[in-house]
C-alpha cells in the first residue's frame, strides 16, 4: 500500500519541478529579447469618461492570474519586449499574449498590413472577386496557434460587461456561435495589430457604449431600405 502511494506521489512532485524548469528557461529567453517601443504615433492616454452626479465610477476589472501562468512577472516582460500592453484588450490574457509573441516573434515587418496579419492567421475569409463583385466566399482552413488563442479569448467575452463583450453577444445573436467566435477573433487580431503598430491604447468603454452605436447603425440601414422602396420612416 505504501509503495503504491509513493508511486502516485512521485509523478506529482516531478511535474511541478519540470514546469519550474520551463519557467526558468522562458524567463531567460524573455530577458534576452531587446526592449522595444511602439511604432507610429505615441501612445494615447485614456480619455476620461464622464460620470453623472451621484453615480459610482466604473471600477477597472483586474484579470485573475492563471494557475498555469509562469512564476515570474511575464506581463512586465511582454510589455518591455513588445513595446505595448496587449493585456489592455479585454479577453487577452498573459498566456494569450505570450502565444502571439512566441508564434509570430517580435519582427513587425512580417505583416505589412492589417489584412496580411488576419489573413496569415486564417481569420480572413477567402473571396472570389470578379469585376469588383464578390462571386463566392468561404472560410479558409488554416490551423494556427495564435488564431486558436484568439478564438478562446473571444469565447471568454460571452459574459464580459465591456464594449467587446457587447459586440460579441450581438454577433452571436446575428451569426450564431461558430461564426461569431471567428468574427470576434478577427476583430481581436485587428486590435492586437493596431495596438502594436499605432501605439494607441485600447480604452474599454463598457457595454452601454456599444448599444447606441448598434441602434444607430440599424436605423441607418432601415432608412436606406425605406428609401429604396419609396417610403419614409416616421418616429412613433
């Protein structure tokens, strides 16, 4: 009996030592990366949000540390090596940012445009265009670890009280679960690229900021449809 218990305990003690060794090696690799600054425009300070009198200010959410995260401050090393803080984007956690850096590297010239970046990840649909008209469109079957990490980040927005969370829930209601996840993963990839190249900090404006814009877009679409039918919208 004691022998069997010892056999079960030995692997349990062995695996944490292996993980600690991997963390130490990762720390050495991160320390070897040069420090970078964001290209393009300087980082923009977050715009203060107006708060009504007597209302409580919206508290910033602190992201919980993953139990599988390295023991050292990986977030600080990522900010130093990348030049921007990807963790300011809702849904992007430290391991997601680490996956992006590990798979794509610090060289920003590999993807000259945002479309190249999303297309390389397989998040941009393939389109057959003839004469300026889209003849066919289908999803590209590309297996990429960064795309998978961004899909998981998109799914994490399902219950988020943020601008991105409201956007994902709207897409899910319009497109369904699978298409909404891919569409939101592509949008997150765009934010990652913009933050990296333009140096503009992402400010979470909350779900209340998304709803008026969504209603405004729907109203414009209804007005165009009514105009094509020779009708005019009248407020109730």
